[in-house]
């Protein structure tokens, strides 16, 4: 809508991060594990049905994403309407063609039946040194019924590593969880064979803080991506 405003309206299947223009961190997408996408986006429950959002470009560098998603609008139940169970997000960015990208995010939920909700506030940063990026995020989440968690993730990525279009990266940190500290580390290498095909081998280490003898694990994974 014009040069500075864009919007999305969807009847179903809209989640919080569908309204996000950028998650800032370079390993979101190329990496294999879900934790490569900052976990706080999906940690606050709500949304998934009807949704609407808007992006404002205040300047060439400052942007604002706003989004609202309902969790109960598509159920066959007269008590379930657009505003009974919902999720909303606001993310303010500073994006440049230089060294620094940064953002602050607020996510909240409402649950009319429970009379309460959840919320998360986070900060994200990326430093691009030209061929090498260092990035990370920190988030604090307050859960429905009490309890909170601090989560963080950081790492780096080498662009065009041993070939044009390839990326080598490593990242790790503490993923969101109300009662335990769950750690994940991943090293990946995304290989761009051509414009239609990439494959990504990865090694993933996890510690679920269960207190048992088998609470840690190391996984090997390979993802193939085809574009048509």
C-alpha cells in the first residue's frame, strides 16, 4: 500500500513469526535445527488461525512490524471468536547496508477463558563484517500460571565459504523453557550446488537438563532443498 506500508491478511494458519520481516540472525534458514529461528517467537502460545499484520517503513533504515493472530476464530463453537484466544507481536528494526542490524520485539497473548496470558520481550543484533557475521538474541518470557525463563542464542556465519553461495555457521545457547535450562549447539555447512538445489550437513548437540544419564545427545543431519 504505497511505498512505505505493506500488509497481510490470512484466513487461517498464521503464526507469530509470519509477520516478521527479518529475524536478524544469519543462521535462521541455512541451519537445520528449529532453534536456529529464535525460540521466543514460538514459545508464547496463541495464534494459528485468522491473522492480520502491517509493516511500516518509517525511513530507509527504521521499520515496524505489527501482527495479530487468533487461535479460536475457526472453531465450530459459538464461544470461539476472533478475540477470545489470540497472539500479537510488535517488532521494531534498525536495518542498514553496513555493519549493524538490530531489533526489539514484544509478543503477548490473551486467553479470555483463563483471564490471563503470556508475554515475551527480546532484543536481537547482527554485526556484518563483510563475509563474516556475528549475531544473537536474548529474550525473557513470562508464562501463563506463573514462572518465567531467560533464553539466548549466539553464533556466527561465514558467507561464500569455500564456494560462492555456500555458508558455514555455528551457533548455540539456552532455548526457552519454564523449568529447565535446555542447551543446543549446531555447526552446519550449507552447500549451494546450483540455483535449484542446496544440501546442508550439520552436527547438533543437545542437553535437555533432565538430570538423567542420557540427557545429552549428538546428532548428525543432512537437509536437501529443491527449488522449482
